[in-house]
């Protein structure tokens, strides 16, 4: 991951330099506007200071093209035309003074970085204390005798966050289907995330996908999955017992991937979590994936990890990033969980509001409260957005068919209405998906 600082008199110019240097996949982490004083009254200028990160540099031959400096103060042309002779000397003096200010400004940056000026940002105090110490030791060994800049701390943070670019959706040669079990607290977004992953497999990779739900307690949840299964053309199995779950897995043995939805259980509901473990029947090849909201509180992190530790999660999915204003609990999550994050969900829309995790995206999410970026729904905006500070990244899932996305959204609303006994006007009932149920359930 590349972390660089940029400054300039124009935010638009700074954006252009970032795109040229790091590419359109760059993520702006922080952006600040300040007023630098001049030697004389009225000669100060506005400066934008921006910290950006990217997973891969685009312009490797020009790695330091990060300082965008604009022209300084200028005398209006109309005044020069009317009083050219009288103010010719003054004009020349101002030009020379401005050039000297730019030169001195550059030296101030160098001296500040080497001598640790008080104006330099403090370490990331909101980061988990153990990570702060590891970051401090890392930076001390990498830059002895120099005070780290904010960008150095952000870069060190990115190197500590474990990530994998999504889940392996395609089955390995000679092996069975990938079997992922989505677990997490009530309301964290398991059913919606499962639908997004299924759509990525079917629409983006043309894979054969099977879905099993253990969430037999919520009628609306099963109905949602039925609607998704219809639209994606995949099979759905409802398992009420360990025997039915094993039979459903055997039925889907020819699939590339099997996704399992589970009922939501609070982190303190040890009996409910044990019931999920029992329902899974002790199968060895499954991979539990723990879903955690982006706005999880620091105090809740060990509680959630301890509660769901009985299921041994192998991956994390960070959900509800569009609803998170404060995300400082994530660094403690990444430190204590010991497993990488695979995806970030960015909204309720199926199938598009999900992105593969990357160091740049997760650092940007962790530092959201520093830059003042408001939570937003939908795919992350590109760097060319017009907002002063942009939480950006590229490389999202393949663009889905608009008609399918609209149909999925309507289906969710229909399912909710039907679960309450309502009637959806103007909609014919959808045919039932290929649902499998063991004829002889375990007593």
C-alpha cells in the first residue's frame, strides 16, 4: 500500500496530481484546508493538505510528484495597466518576494519533517493501544531520528490490517464445493450479504451456487432468500436439523459454492450460538464467515469475538459501512480477531453494494472520522467526485444488470409485505424456487 501527502493552493489541482501519481484507484484519507501567513499583511495564501493511499502505484517513475504548488499573490492586471510606470518597481518586488516565500515554504516542510515541529499531527490516538506501540516501533526502525508525519502513521496502520481480496468462490480442482457459513449478531446483514455473494458467483463468474438457510425462525428471512433464488436461478434448501443440513450439502455436491444463512444470535446468547454449531453437524470442510458492523464499539469487540469464537470464524465481512459515522472500533477488531477481512458492504442494494477488502479501503474506513467524510450508501465514489473530501476506491464487483437490481429490490419489499399478510398490488405471485427438504427429517 502506498501512502503519500500532497499540498497545493487548489484542491482541483491536488486531485489531478493524485490521479496522475497514484491512479484512479487512490483513496483520500484526510483533507485539510489551512491559511499560511505571509511576511506582509495580505500576502497569506490558502493551502490544501491531502493524504491519499493506494494499493498499487500507477506512475512508478515519478513517485514524489506530490507537491502541487500554485502561483502566489498577484496584482490585478487592470491596476498594472493604469499605473504601470508608477508601480513597475513594486510589481517586480512582489514577484521576487513571492518566489522567495515559495522557496522558504519548501524549506519549512523539510525542517518540519526532520525536526518534529509541533504543528506535525500527533499519532493516531484512536488506534488500539497495542497497535500504537507496534506502529511506533516500526516507524522508529524505518526512520530513525525523524518525527513521523501523519501519512507515515497511516501507512503503518495499513500494513497491520489483515485483508484478503474476497472469498474463493470457485471450487478447487478435485475438491468439493466451497462451503461458507455466514454468522453474526441479529440485524448485521447476513441474508442481504449472502444474496450479494450469490449474485457475484452467478452473474460475475457464471458459477453454480446452492443456498441453505438455517434461519427458520424468521418467515421474512426465508421469503427473501426464495425471491433471490428465483431471480438468480439457484436452488434453495431449508434445513431444520443437522440431518437435513448434511443432506442438503450432499444434494449440492456438484455446485461450485454453497452459501449458508444462519439465524442471528447476540454475542451473549451462548445457547443460541451452540444451537447453530449443533445444526451444522460438525462438518469439517465449512468456513464460518463472521459479519461485523463497521460502527462496532471498542468495548463490544471482545464480547462479539468471544461469543462467536465457538464457531471459529475464518474470515470477516465488514457490513453497514454506509451507516457508520465512527469506526474507531475496527482497529481493535482487526487486532483481536486474528483473521483477515474479505469484503466491505456499502449499502442495502443487491447485488452491487459489496466490495472486496483492500488495505486502502479499510484504512480509509478506519480513518473516516479524521477526514469528516459522511457515511453514504451505494458504491464508493471515484476520486473525481466533487466533494471536498472523498472516501474513494475502485475495483468493485462487476456492474450488475440494472433491471435485475431493481427486481431484487422490489422482491424484498414484496417479501416483507407477504410476511405480514399484506397483498402486493399489481404483482403476480412468483413461482417457488427449487427448494429441497429432506423427506425424513431427524426427530
